[in-house]
């Protein structure tokens, strides 16, 4: 692959990605969490996280020879196809074909991995693993070093891409061996890694050509807050949808998935307790307890064809929960996120979950995956809105320019300008940002 062509392809990617969620960086109504560089970071995180989920689904569904295996692979290919079309519109067919060639091997090898494992074909399994963990990272690593003019060294990129592909292999292996706790724990690790990769890649690009991003910074307190919400909400959506779906199937991993959904709420409760005490933590946990319990109840009611229980769960998810959390958010952000606005988008989110489960149960897999994809993007929209309200409320704490005081090593070369903290620490940070609003909130305010 020729160096100039590689560079041209990534130039297209750099122009494409910032426009995916917030095309006009000068659009009125922007909050401190939005800037050209922050948008690039958020968009990369969202794209990579979705890619990671579809890559794992492709391998596992192929192993299971599931009826939705081909649809899962199509969703994995869709991202590459959209990028190819965007690049073609700027650089022509040749550049688009070269870009697509890199990713074609990866998603094809992901499918081959699952099929080889299903057939207990050790030679083909080893070949797929070799291609994923060695060949693909080396090719893409060289690509990224050349494109970023050395701001992201090939060796560094290759190392982290190898770790990503190993995440996919390990999740798949644990899952097919029935070790669901290890599978989902490893999924969590890999999911966080995608956001770290997105941050590091964004930094390399912005450092290379700061003028393209209006000399804004990739990592600021405001940008950190936004990506934190996007990451937490994205994985929450995954586990909520899976909780309902696995319950409808009576699947062996149903309880583990429900536990993962609850784990997030418990981590939040512990973080809030460390700042606001038991009362504040209990109030926060009470809101989310109803949501994850109703998500599990929805799946069980649908499995049992219990119409009354199904409608009850849907009512709670699409009406009661959004109303309660909407009032909570309005109070916490001192009106920067109005209850009515929050309630509306939360209702849409809960409907996404219900629609995905309904379509999947009816074996309309294309609709199920497309709806899931739309819902996943919605979580980033919610994350941006919530973090934007908080940053607007407290601009001194969440500047769009001020850099974090400490920037730990992310494994992407040198010291990356990001705060890669544990989930509970991030949540503590978020809760602190909301100030005394949590104590001002009371459940009876929405009754």
C-alpha cells in the first residue's frame, strides 16, 4: 500500500468523523462539552465502541450458527461501507477502495473465527487469530503512523490494536465455554479500551493539524465529562437491552447480564454515598433500581406471554422512570436540562429497548439491529446533553480549554491527555459536578 494513498484515506477519515454527530462546530446552542476536537474524540469513541460490539457479536453468532449471524456481520460491515462512501465522495474510488481493503480483512476474519471455532477447526481458528492479532494491527499501525506523521507511532498503535483484537478473542472464547462472568468482565475492559483508543487517535490527529480543529483541545474537563457519560450510557444501553432479551430467551447468561446492569447502579450508589452520605445514595439508587428491575421483568413477562405484566413493565419504563429521572436532572442541573426535555429523550431511549426486544422476538433481525444502532447513537446524544447541562451550570469546573492537572499513561504512547479512571471514580466526578442538586431532589416532587 502506497504511503501517499494511505495518507489521503485518513485525511478523508479526519474530515468525516467530526461531522458524524455535530457537523457544524459553530452552530448556536453549543455547550462547553462541544468543540471540533471534543467532537472528534466523542465520535471516534462512539464509532469504535459500536464496532467492538458488532465484531464480538459477529464471532459469537457465527459460532452459534444463529439466524441473525449474517445480520450481525452486515452491521459490522456497514460502518466500513459508510466510511468508504464518504471517502469516495472526497478522494474518489481508488482511495475509498484502499481504505476499505484494510477493514475488509478484519471483519471477514472475525466471522471466520466464529465459524472455525464452531467447526472445531484448530488450523482455521489459529489462522483467524493470527490475522486478527498480528497482520491487521501491523497493517493499520503502519497506516496510522504514516497518516499522523508519526504522532501515533506504528509500534504503539500496533500494540493497542493487538490488545483490542485479543479482547474480542477472549470474550468469544469465554462465552462459548460458558464462562459468562469472565466473558462480560472482559467485554467491559475492551469497551473502555475503545474510548481510550479514540482519545489517543484524536489527539494524534489534532496535534498534527490543529488549525482544522480551530486550535481546540481534545482533552479538557468538559470533554472528559462528555466522554464519561457517553461511555457509561453506551454500555448501560447494551446491558439493559441484553437483560430484557436474555430473559425472553431464558438464556444461561441471563442472570449474569442482569447483574452487570445492576453493577453499574451499585457503583454509582457507592460513589454517591462517599460524597453525599447514605440518604443521597439511597435516593439515587432507588431511581435506577426500578429501571433495571423493570427491564428484567419485561423480558420475563414477554417470555411467559403475560400481557398484563408486559404492559405494566412498559408503563414503568416509558412513563414512570423518565418522569422521575427527568425531574431529578432538572433539579440537579438547576434547570440547565429541563425536566420536559430529559423526559422526552428518556422515553425515546426506553422505547428503543422495547422495540429492539420486540423485533428480535419476532425474528425481524434487521429491524432489531437497526433499531439497536439508532438507540446506541441516542445514548451519546443523551450523554452530550447531560454533560453539557452540567458544564454550563459550572463553567469554572468544566472548562472547554483548561487541561486536566494529571494525564496518566493510556498505553497509546507517552502520556495521553485523558483521565482513564475507574467507573466509580468517574461517577464520583460526575456526581460532584451536579453539586447539591441531589439533595434538593425528592421522589415526591414528581408524584
